[in-house]
C-alpha cells in the first residue's frame, strides 16, 4: 500500500514537470500527460487523491477540446500539488522506517517542483530576508546576463550564460521560486542543444526582469511562465528528460576545476553564515524556547545545504542536511534542544568550517576536495541522534532560580504549597512576597523562560576594497590639511569679507565632518570578537567542568579594523586564564561561600580618547605572595626589594612566568600573558590589573581609537616643532638653575619629587645646536616609559593635538629617537619623538 | 671595434624624452618616466642622524617623503636657495626592486628634450679615480651637452638605507 503511494508521488512529479515543460498547444503532448494521469488514477488508493486525479483528468480533457481557459492548467497544477502534499503527509505518518525514505526524497532537490516536497512551514515567505536579498541581487545578475547575451552576438561563449542560469536555477529553487527555476532549466536545455537565438534569450531575460520586479513590489506577475517556455520550445525541440539531479551531476563533476569564482563566493558566504550560526546557537542555548532563533539557525544550514548541493560538495551538503534534519525535528516537537544536540550542532558548525577551509586550500593549491573523515563520523553520529527522540520540557521558574542560586529547594517547596492554597497566584509572585527574590530577578528569569528575541534591524552594507578605502581616507586627510592651509592663511583671512569668512567656516565644518566619517569607515564593532569569546568560555567551562556565566557588555563599541584583528589573540589568552586560573572549581567556591556559578564579564567602553576593554572574573584573584615568591625564585627581584602592588602584579606579564603548579592543556606555561602584553604594546595600548585576593580580578586594556591617530603634545626645541606622545608625559615643570645637580661625567640630574632623574636635552639628541644650555625659561618635561623616567629639556610647549602618524618615507630607515612624522595643520612635517628610544639611550644615567 | 659598436647600440637604447635641469651651471637629464612631478621648494623638516645630503622630509599631499639635496650629494658648493630652486619628485627603484618616492632639490628645471639614439655618446672616462657610474651617457643637442643621470644609482637605496641604522 505504501509502495503504491510512493509510485503515485513519483507520477505526480513527472506530471507536474511535464505540464510545465510541454507545449500544451500540441494535442499529442497533452495526450501523453493524459496517459500519465490515468496511470496515477489506477495506482492511487486514497479516495481523496482519486477524486483529485479525476478532476485533473477532466480539466485536461477540457483543455484538449479547447473548452478550457488559460486558468485551467494553473488550476490543474494547484490540484496536483495539493494531492502531492496529501501523499507526503500520509507517507510521513506511515511510520519511522518510511520516514527516512521521505527525507531522502527531500534532499533530491525536488523543492523545484512545487514547494510541496517540504513541510509547509518551510516554504519561504516572500517577506523573508533571504528571499528579499535574493531578489535584490538578481537585478545585478540580470544586467550581467544581458551583457553576456549581447557578447554572444559578437562571438562570445555561452559558458557565462550557462553559469548564470545554473546559479539562478539553484538559488531560485532554494527560495521556492519554482517558476524561475523551471524556466532556467529550460533555458539550460535550450543552450545545451546548441540554440543561440539572441532574441529568445533576451526575451527570457526581460521576462525574468519583470518577474523579479513584480516580486520585489509584492505584486502578482501576470505573464505566465508557460508562455516563455512555449516560445523557447518553438526553437528548441525534443527536451530531454527533466530529471533535475541527473542533469546536475553530469555537468557538475568537474565544477571544482571549472568554476573557482562561484566556489570562492560560496566560501566567503558560507563562512559568514557559520559565524552567524555560532552566535545563534549560543543565544539559543540561553534561550531554548525562542522559535525565531531556531528558525534562523535552520535557515543557515538550509542555505548552505542548497548551495553546496548545486556545487556538488557532498560532504558539506550531507552534513548540513543532517543538521537541518536534527533542528527540524526539534522544531516540530516544540521541545528545546537537548544538551548533546546542541553540542553536536556546535560540532557540525566547526566541522563545516573545517571542510570549507579545506575546500579553500584545495582551490588555492589546485588539489581536489575530498570529504574529511571526521565529517563522515559526525554525520553518522548525528544520524543516530536524529533518530533518538526523547522528551524535554522548558525549565520551570523554580528550577531556573535554584540554578542561579537565588533560592533553595526548601523555599521552592514551601512556595509551591502556598500556591496550592492560592491557585490564582504565580510562583514568582510568591517568591517576591516572601522576600526571597526581587521583582527584577523574576523579570529576568521570565525573560529567560519566555521568548525574548531582541530583534536587530539589519543594516545594509557594501563590501569595498580596503585599498580603495585607505586611499579615500588618505585623500580626505589631504583635503583637511589643504583646507586648513587656505582658511588659516593670514592673507586670505585679512582680506576676506564677512560672507567669505562665513563660507569658509562652513567649509571647515564640512571637511571636519568628512574626516570623522572617513575615520569611522575603518571602524568595526567588537561584536564578532566578543561572540568568539562567548564560544570560548563555553567550551572551556565544559572542558574544566566549571559552571561559568559569561556576560558581555558594550559589544557595539567600535575600533579600527587593524586593532580588532590584533586584539583577538590577547583576549583569548586572558579569557583562558580567567577560566582556568581565575574561576575556582565548584567545591572551592562553595567553601569560600561564593555563588556556585562563576562569572566572567567582558566589557568595552570608551573613555576619553581611548577604548577600554575590561575582563572581570569573580574568581580567586591574584595571589600577591605567590607571585612574589615565584619572582624571587626566578631572580626577577630580590627578597629585599620593596615593590608596590602594581609592580608585583605586572610581573605576571614576564615571559615564562606562571604560578600554576600544574600545566594544563589550557594554560599554565606562562606564555599567554607575555603575548598579551606584546600585542597590546604593539597596538600602542596599555594594560592595568585590579585584583583582590579571593574576590576576583579585573584586567583593563586601554587602546587608542585608531592606529593612525595619536594624541600628542607639540613642543618647540631650537625653532623646530616636535611631537611627544601624551601618554608618555608624566608632568611638565619650570625650574631654576640651582635645582640642577651636575654629576661629573654623568651628565645632569634634577630632583623630581625626591627622586633624582637624568636630564636630556632634546636638541642634543636630535643633533641640533645647543644654545646656552639651561636658562630659566626652559621647560623640563618628565617622560616615562616602562618605569624609566627622565627629564626632557625643551624650549616651550605649544599645545596638545591629535596627529596622524606617517612613516618617514622608505628612503630613510629607522632613526633612534624618532618614531615617525606627523603632518601639521600648516602642511609642514613635524617629527614624533620616540620616548622609549630616548630612554633606552639614557639608561647609563640610571641611578 | 665590436666592443664600441655594442656600446653605441646600448646608447641607442637610451633614446627618449628627458627632463633637463640645472645644477651648478651644468645641465643634467632625467628619464621622463622616472619623474612623478615637479613642485616648488617648500619647508623641509630636517631629520637628525641622517647624512648631510638628506635635506629632510616634506609632506607631499599627505605622504611624507625624503628630500635629497643633489648639490650636497655631488659635493658641489652649497648655495642659497633661489626662487627657481625646486624639487623634482622621482620614483626610484631600490635594490630590492621596491619603488620609493623621493624628492631631489635642483637649481632650476629647464625643459623636456627628445634625445635620439645617435645624439647619445658614452660617458667619458677620466681615469680610475673619477666615478662616472651614475651617468648613463652624454646627450648632445644643437646648443648644449646634457649629462643623462642614472637616478637609481644616484639615490641607491643601499647608501640611504644605511643611514638610520648607525646609531
């Protein structure tokens, strides 16, 4: 009986494709279809289906006898798809064993047919972001198509056309625009047969354009796809069998070598999708009842599966399919994902990433792509998981509260008893009444329990070559300087009328805004970096068996792209340290009277001219005595040395420094923090530690807003301007000759807050002539780097300024004491002083 | 005989357009393709710890480039800058075949000359003690003789890059 149903299903599919492709004006072909329908009627056992088939037959008869309208065929298609749905449902219900076969059918990419091959809720809504995106993209594709069609006339090849239609077929099939996919299929056949009518191809393109336009405007496209297909058929005869997948395989076997651009597009796209999936899954883990999240996740895998399918990337396709399957099951049951299910989806994401990376290297090295063995294993594991079905329910409010340590079991029991007495009251209300938890907590918990899907508006973005962007930023920089030169010109300002001055001010304002925008273009939000960290904490806490809550805050904070790229590594090391060393194991936490759940918070915010990233944990904190002891044993300090807390804490950044007794696979070798400091210094940032033993630690990383801009103090020395980074300046002071102590052969020293520091003449360092050494109106600027200090003698201070750092041209190598040049508002170049370099050269004076 | 013929053939390959400029009463020529632009003399920021022939750095539309004083480089007498003194911005290939943008300060820019192969003669040799390596050849025109400079040699990256590293 079931077998019959499947035969029927096959027949329906044959009929639908035949109707779409056949020239229905030709009675001969109509009779073919008629025969198929008759066969269907015989096979069908379901009374409803029989009725539907009968209907179809009658309609076709009418059509052959020229009695029907244009609507007849459409109606027929509608009836057939209804019948198909009915059959699928029936087979689905038939049992677990049969289930697998239907799934198999689904993967055969038969979504092209009429959308009924998939469960109803899977059919994409036209308002869906994916469909919208797809449609928006097609206008560009059609333009390209037209170009290639016209090139054909001038002797171009058909290969680009084939590619475009093939892509379009695959993608439109994926988003359930079946008319288009069928049409594309016909065009492919048409081209395959060697037909090259430019007019026909242009006609198809125009039709597609109109179709997409009406889809975009949410209107119904009047022209029937049949018309186009008919027209094509007049030129093309003898269309080969329409079996989609056979066709696909025959031309896709050598796709890997032939269509690199398509593949590389897929790679970038898929990587983006997977990144997205990671985040969605993390959110889903915290919010298991959120259908929207599950659906988005579902779509990710569906998209990947679709594209991988038509690119013949079997491993990726199967894996994403099985993942999709797993998610689909969960969705249908309306149960939250089980723990091991989430784990396996994570695993699947990772493996897919691996596969795609492999594919990428494959393309780069020209080798062929093979399915990873790990992937195979994962696929079979997930298959098992999909079959296994166990029940789960959403967490109860009491459980959530208990897990977060707000109430204990007894309190819940008593509250439950109370609820029996007052059935109208909610459990949460009882908790609040008893003063166990605050209302805010309950709200929070309810948010966790219910659907709190924060919807984020998708901003439109455009991908631009970074080189172009850098050039634009450079040119805007030049514009700002040129503008300053004009408006700052004495001659211009003196002679200008009030109106001209006003216009100049307007120009000034606009250029400044332009500069701000240009700088912000390179800014990227920390979001993806933070999300990576969330994943890291999750994995590490699973590994170490610690229960850790990870909170992020301020992830929309933006930083220069180059900074973002370089901050990832240090953050990884610090988070690893926090989870491994910072947060104590559960029993230790219990003993110390802390909440069972550890907490790591990652925050980002702007303070003044820099961005601060803070990592806070409520773990055991740094052990000052242990660090001290270790430092003494390593010979980094003497036992008698009296170091401040800050200095002791900064010892942890020394290479090879670790107080960990045991080296784990996460941390303990003392390499990580060294890397952290190096990277942060390279970014011209700094790091600060606040810690309290037993309470926790806060690491604060301060980073400059951009790599190219520096906050500097403009100073004069020997009639030349120099720039000293503000971050290195401790203090500036006037002084009297008597305060200078001359040390024989050791230069001069000055008393600065009871410390003797060496004096350095900026002119001397820079080999400028030194005029009459010290006099009363000179200024000493105390500069500091890496705990070394010296007094820099300069003529005067002009002021503070944001400067753009430039390299001193390639012809000039690195010069000690100079870190680069900066272009001043008058267009001249000033040199930036390298404080670290100066202090290194003066170390012989050190007391 | 054959050697000199080969030399003449080499000279012929040097034919092309040259930007000529004046430096201490002499006329020099620069391959036009090496020249990026000519700018008036602007304020040059001196950079410490560089050889004397490096006048300093300038801001060329947002880019910082070094400027070479050709008079100092060629060990001529140092003269005050005049209105006609200008900077020729050239693109030089250093030893690693990286193109480097530099400015050279010359007394005066003259004209662009089209020098044909038969107008070029090999540089005269003054004996071993005189280095004429950086002269490609001598261009003879109706009015004057122009020394064609091999600018890559003149501003050899080797010499310049050595600078900063000596502390």
